[in-house]
C-alpha cells in the first residue's frame, strides 16, 4: 500500500456569504461586534485581528504568532519568516539571500553539516515535502512541520528555528560544496521562459531594482564570491527585528510562548543596524510594449498589464472594495470562459484578474494563449470583452450568480472552520507579518463578510472595473515562438487594434439561462437489495436492485464534504486502435458538454452557487465517475450522475472547439526540448503504439464525434458492474434515498466485462537513447528498469522501503557529496493487473560534463543496496515516515476514498490498512536487499539522456576551450 503523497492544502477563506444576520456569535471580537451592531456599517473601522492567536514582540524586536489548532492532531507547523530577500543584495551579493537559505540546511550550531536533515528524517519529517524553504524578492521563509506529541522532537524543532534565525555555521567547506548544488538549480531553470523573462522583466517591472534582483542570482557571484561576503550578509540582515516565528498546531500556547522567550530573547542586534529599505516599483505614467521570441517556445502568450498604486486592506471599507474586485473578476472571467467554449474559440485560453502585483502596485492583468498565427484574433477578443463591459456593464443575473458563489464559498469555509488545517493559519499570519495583510478570525471573517456582501451593488462593481481598465500605465507583453516572429504586431499596430475596438459597435452581453430542469423526467426508483457491514473499517457494502454495488464510509473528518467515485471494468482497452482516439476523448468531451436538457453554458450557470462537481471519465482499464458535493447539493450531484449515465451529450461547439484547441496546442510542441525528449523516450519503449506515444494532428483527426458518444454510451449503458464509493459527512439515513432514487434507477443489462490485456510491454533488452535538443548547456537523465512483479502486501512494503531508502541515498550522494544535482530521487511503481508489472526510475538534471559520472554514482548506490542491504538507521527512517504520514492520512476523506477504490480494483482486502503498519514495522534490511536484487538488474538499465543540439554543444565546447597561442 503506497501512502498518498500529501497535497498542498491551500485553504483560502473566500469573501462572501448570504443575507446579514442579527445574531453575533460569542466568539467574535469586540471590534467586530461594534462593526456589526450598527445599522450602517463603519467602513472606516479597522479590521479586527484574529483573537485566537497569541502574538508578542521581544525586546530585541523578534515577533511571534502562536495558535492552538488540532487539524491535524499531534502535529505543529512552524515557519520562520525573515524580511530579507534578493532585493537587499548589492552587486557583489547577487544570489546570496537564496544561497544563505541553502546554507541553513548545511550546518547549524546544534546541527552541523547535514545533521539537520538526517535528524528530521529520523523523526518522520521528509526533506522537500515537509522540511523546506523559499527565497523571494522581499523575504526568506523556512518551514518545518513536525510531530508535537513528543516533547523532545518539539524542543529540537524550536531549536532548529532558533538556529535558522541566527546560528548558521557558514563554513567554507560547506559553502564551496553548495555552489554546485545552486548552479544545478540555476541550470535547471534555464530555458525558453528564463531567456524571455530576462528580456521583458525590465519592462514589466518598470526598470526598477526588482528587475535586476532575481533570487537565483548570477553564475559569476554564486561560483566566485568570497565566503566572508555571505557571512557579512548574514550578520547584517539575519537579525531579530526582521524576523517572526509562526507556530500553529496541537500545542500548549502558553508553554510555547515561554519557550520562544527563552530561546529567542538572546538574539543579537547589530550596534548600528542597516535600515531595511522598502523598495518600490514606480509608475511611469506611460504605456509600454515588448515582444519577445524564443526558438524553444511552444505557444504565443499575450499579456496586458495595467498598473495601479497598491490598495492595502486595512479597514472594513477596504475589505468591501476587495469584495467588489472579486465579483468583477468572477463575472468577466465567466464571459471569457464562455467565449473559449465556442465552436471556433478565438484563443486557447484567456483570463482577467484585478490583483496585487509587486513593489507597492496592484494591476488589472489580462492574458490569452493565442492560436498559431491568430494573435490579432485572440488579442481583440479579450480587449473586446473588456470594452463590452466598459460600455454596457454586467447584467443583474451575472451579478447575482457571482455574489451567490462567493456567499457559498464563505458558508463552506465557516462550516469547516473547526477542520481548518494548521498550514492555512500559518499562511494567513505569514502574510500579516510580511505584507500587513488582514488576519481575521474565522468568526469575524464570516460575520463581517455576511453583512457586507448584500450591500454591494452592480454599479459599484462596474465602477471598480472601470477604474482599473484604463489606458495609462499599460504594458503589452508578447511571448512567442521564434517561428511566429514575422506575424507579431509592433507597438503601433497594437495601439491601432485598441483604437479599432473602441470604434466597434458592440452589442450588450446576452446572459442566456435556462429554466428547464436538468433531467427531462424523474428516474424510476429502485431499492436496496442487500447490506453487509465491515466493522473493522466502519464501512457498509450495499447491492442495489439493478446490481450496482455501493461502499459507504461515513466520517467526521470534514463537517460538510462528501466524495463520490465510481468505477467499472473495461475502458478504452475494449476498443480497437482505429477507435482508440474516439474512445480516449469520449469522457472529456461528455464532461465538457452539458447534461440532459442543459447545454454546457446553461449547466455552468445552473451550478453557480452550488458546492458540487461531478465528472465522468474513461481510462485504459476503467470507466467511472468522480466528484464531490456538500449535503445541500446532494440531489444535484445524484442528478448529474444519473444524467451522465442516461442523457450524455457531446455538443457540436464543444467537439469542434476541443479539437481546434488540441490542434493549436500541437503546432509548436516540437520546439520544446522536454517534449522531444519525452516523445523519443516513449517511442523507444513502445514503438509507435498510439496508446502510449503522444498523438499527432493526423491521429487527432481520427476523433469522431458520433463514435465518441457511441462509445461513451456503451461504457455507461450497464450500471450493474459499477461500484460506487461514497465517503464523507453523511449518515446512512441521509444517503439511502439518493441511492434508491438515482443509483438504483440506472440502466442495467447484467453484462459481464473485464478490461482487455493489451500486452503493451517495454523491450526486454535495455537501450540507451540520447536526444539532442535545446540551446542550454545542460543534461537531463532518466534511468529506468522494467519487468514482471510479484504483487503482494509484504512485497509492496519492501519495495516502498527500497524506494524511500534509495531516494535518500541518492540525495546524499549526488547532491550533498558530489554537488552534482539540485534534486533527484527514485520512484518504484507497481501494478497487479492485467499482469504484475513494475517500473523503476531515477531522474535528475545536471551539467553536461557530470551526467556520466552521476549515472555511475546512481547505479553504484543501487549496487550497494543489492550487496549490503540498507542500514537499520536508513530503514527506520522509512518506518517512522510511513507511521507519521499514516497518522494524518487516516483522518482524510481522500485517503479512504482512494484506499477503498484501490482495494476494489485490485481485488485486495480493504481492511489491510489496519494491518499496514504492522507489516511496515516488521520489514527487515534483508527483505529490502532481497527486492533490490530481485528487481533492480543494473546490467539492464534503460538510459534516456537529453543533451543540447549538436551545434549548441559544439559552440559551448569551443567557448570553454583554452585559446590557441
């Protein structure tokens, strides 16, 4: 059983809700009570700060935020925020703020050399996934999520934060070793986007200091700076008055505050601290234009940026104005989305957003991805919609839908307030410290928004949009493939386009909505035929009257989240290669269209304000449904499921628009070295098999609208072999009526199907394939091994251990010892059906002169594990990581949904999850050594290598060669 990799949980409390309420909960702050208790809102009142967080400031200026939160339990997330980024660097320090971030992982007062990563791995913290940091223009932030149920781990976690704050060792030896790592990070970021960014950044950033202070720095400084320079930078800027510690989790806030005071009060303050200048991007009061091309760019992007002074959210009035911007963004993007779903869309993708920018500025940003050779059409389409809004405004129905969606999001956030993750709170307080953004309590945000939202008017939203959509401080930026260069406009042409659209006789937007119900008739109710309980994992298996199987897993992990998935064997495997493209596109085409009596646009408008999303799919071996809903939208969710079975559609506009966009996206993909590399890799492994290699325009032409719908209907014609898995915040009494009224009413013919074994296997004999594509002097490497696999619970655990241990050893060897890579790791995938197979992969990027030696080092690490097996210490890191991850995952609906689906599809025991840790704890070094020898034949390794074009490589070699005398 593979533990699910953690998802980044971005919990954004949206702005909005329903009608104002006279009820003021006891948890609301006094300031908010004053705001809410009056008949007329006090718009000039300052927004209240979260009353559930403990804050403080030490005598040396060090600040802290502490909040108790038990989601997840036995965990705490700590962030150290430092108001120091690349913007503070001098010319001789370019890149050193970022370099210093790296050095805080390579030797601290209490954790010398690589002891920090080693210690944290031994307590279940993963480097990269959990333990991490980033450097921006204006800040450096370190993050450490750790277990909080062990006092020793908690104590050491705080010590890490204290060492990060001021006690990096910065030894010359470690500095010199890290130069290569950062060079590989820099090298990995080089390519078309970087080269174009270097050309347009000065325009976008108005020639400000920011344009010359990219955090990655320069090769000249990174490779040659004197170590004393970074030590001086550290001493000058890593000081308490520029730092804050944010601690949120399952901890005692009083005890935590005492520990922070004990550890951080002695931090040194320079006798004459250098002022921390706050740099700005000045408005130039003029319009700018820049068009940039690159031979490796695969599509053309147009951007319109209209810059304005930043509007901070400090008062209730500021907050209200931000709500107006949110409503504007929602309405204008709904129109652009509708336009993109036409039969001949004017662009591949487009959007508009009023938001914060950088350096004290906000902006109205519009962008679109152009169809090849059709930049003018896309540009004018986006500008035309902005002009249409400017001339006619929005409709009341659009306004009500946008407000209802924001209101629904706010209600959902409030309902889930006691399930809010610690990371969400941390990010709120981080933005408060770094940017002085508001940090409202859950109660305050909900109640203030609830009272504000009904006061918004359509005229105010339109006024805000018109304030931002002006002709001053406007940048037009074009990024395009080199081959499109002659087709791109110059500044005069773009200005003519703006003028031409101004003169057009536009028509007001027609907001077409349907009053028809989704389903033409109500389903014929079925029944529940049998029930059986699985008390071990608290699930219930039901069989309905039409043969549909249902697995119910009621939980309390969320207050109002219900996940619904379904699967049935078959998929595209049952269709010939001639039908494959139609089968492959069928699910997406139906999902992109409407349902029953509602077309796609009508359906999207109907679903606005509802917390529901249901989608059908057809994969190689399965077809099914996936999605989620809240209790209020359960009926809608089951109507959608019933509709996707009984009344699917593929609309002409959706079909034509989808195929058109796909063709457009294929046009320049061979410019991209990564695509060419991947394409050659897949063809080396699978020949020209249409099911494994990227399709071309000719193959795309094989997608037939009628045949795709026919295949879709065939896949969903018989529900008797479908299994539905429903997980989340429901009771059996709440869910059973929907099972009877909708799922038991699905069509059933009783056919028996199994997915077909296509016997698409990798070659038995490994090959080495070198792809030459690209301008940059860098190499990409993928080492792979394939073969038959003995799928079993114990075998899977041993292989998972091998993957983790080898990944750690590769980081230690290739990154820390040899300074040859920025990131690397091993991945071991295995499957049970149609036959047991595995794929093993190691990947990394590096310089051209190092890739062969690093390949040898990677294979050497495999051979070491095969010869000696892992140490008990390395194995223990795997065990504790799995244990700590499972503690959290067992309280997630997504985890249970995935586990139950996997057990059903793989025909394994769903209760194994309760025994998994026992197998993990019993795995031995000998077992890991055994699977390494069983599967990792280093004499048969596929080697796929990407190098620059031969001409580019030759030029690089000539530049590096010593001059002849």
